């Protein structure tokens, strides 16, 4: 009993001691979730977008105008939320920034109802603007129905005529065919060929289809699809690439320089781009210049190893000295070692260069001021571009080439017309 009472006294003493200790301590409240004195940063604001309302075909950059953006690009983050489909994308490819402007590359997305928000480091509130539209600019145009093939057709080259028909020289299932996609994208067989490989195809006078397959002549298929015939037989050397001038003379070439095939089918070597150039593409621009894409293997270190040159057409059989207008080495580092596969020119003289390069955007645009950049960036155009041909309007057709995941012909909305093409005039 005495032990029990002692224990009681000890318990009471401990309780009293604890009360005294607690009474002598300051009560600590939980830390506030919101600090009213916290610096919330300067509120960013979006006041406008260029182009306004919608980024149509050919728009490669979108400019956000506003206030209190960071001039340090990585301190800004742009979110685009597809309201209609309840899908958000954090789009961070910023080309340039200032306190009043953010320049973005066109994102690889499409929507008719976008909410755009900008987060600036150090600011707790976001700037936003809506609605905005970004339509689709790259679509399948010529689709090969795989039910008809045991393996997908290999498309070698393409061409488009004045009626927006697109022709594709192909090989599939041991069958050599030129297919024709009409303006609605419907597929039909245009003509069968005796050869498998072809390098370049253009529409010539009367809508006839001219093909070069590395020979000293052209294979020509009449517009009605009847039997083919040889044209310009007896050129000095084999050719692969070619283009028509406004009088329907043909400039062509490959490893042995430029050759001219006149309208009477006589021909001559012009002595240009020889012997250290391997020609990859030829285009006549406004009947004033001949553009030549080529690989250079000579010893002149001032010349591009892979580039594009331009010669004035002084007379049909007289070209001016080549002037270099594009050097692949001047493109982004990711394109080092890339090979040129085709070239095209806009009505304003912008040069479009398609390349073989893995995991990068396959079309480069070279402006008149010499600036170079990928055209649609961020994977909008799938990797691999083997052949380019401009429609009569604002669409460029693209052959993705044999290494692409699909051989379907693509239609790219360019927002501008191409340079005059004299073969189909």
C-alpha cells in the first residue's frame, strides 16, 4: 500500500512539472500557407498575336506581343491548351524573346480553339489569351492502298501538271508503273514502264510526262497515257536531273556537267559544273537563272562540299559563272553531312532544299538575305524528303523516299506560290 501511494505522488509531481514547463513556453502556431508579404513578381500580359486569330499555311513563326516577358528565353514557358479536345501541350521552342515579345516556331499541333498561356519565372500569375487557331498544314495527298500490295510501292520521283494531277514513278511487286493522283487525291494507273529506277520527272509541253533515268535520252509518256518514246537521244553523257526553260529547251546533267537539249532535239555540252561537281538537282528560275544543287569533290576550299549554285542565263547556250547561294555547312549543326535530294523555288525567290537527314526537319529554306533555317520545324513534316514539286497554287508536294515510314505523297501548305514552271505552261 505504501508503494502505491508513493507512485501516486510521483505521478502527480510529474504532471505538475509538465504543466509548469508548458506554461513557461511560447505557443508556436502552424506556418501560414500564404505569405501576404511575398513578392509575386510583375504580372506578364499578352496583348496580341501575330498573325492574329489564326496561323494559316506558310506561317512558320507565331509572335506573342505583350508586357513583362523575360528577355531570357529559358525564363519563359508557353502552354497551348486545345480546349475543344481537352489536350494541353507545353511548347517550349522559343526563337527569341524580349520584355514585350516572344517569337515561337509553329508548334506541331492543330486546333480550332486554343488557349495560350505564358509563365514567366519569378511571376506567380500567368498571362493568357484565347481563342486561337492553328490548322493542319501537312496532309497525305496521294495514298497507296496497301490492300493492293504485298509490299509498299517505292516512289522514285514525282511531278504535278497544270490540272493538279500528281504523277509518281514507282516500283512494287515486280511491277513498274507511273501512278496518277487526280486533284481529289484519287489513284489510278497512268502508264507502265520498262524500267525500275528513275531519278527525275517533269511535266513537259502538252502535259506529256518526261522521265530521266540516267540515260543519254528522255523517256516521254504522252498525256493520254499511250506508248512512250525517246526524246533527245544522243546526248554527250548520261543525265539524271533536268528542267525546262520558257521555250521548252531542257537543261540537264549529272556527273559530267550541264547539257542542253534544244526543241529540235539537238544537244550540246555547255562546259559548266564540270568535272568536280556531281549534280543533285536543276531548276530554272524566271528564265533568268539556272540553280544547280551539287556535291563538290574538288580542291577549292572556298566551295561548299554540298551546296547550291546559281548561274545567270545569258543566252540559252551561255551560262554565267556559278555563284554559290547555299552551303550545307552553314546550316544548323544537326545537318552536317546531310545530302541534298531536291530543290524548289518560290515566286519570291526563296530557295527550298530537301535533305536526307535522320531525326531532323527535312526541308531547309534559304532567304534572299542568305539566312538559313528549317521550314516547318518540330516534326510537322516527317523525316525524309526525297523530291519536291510545286503545284500551280500554294501547295508543295513531297515524295518522302524509300527510307520513310510511308510512301504516301504529302501535300504541304506553303502560303505562297512557286516560281513559274515552264514545262507545264
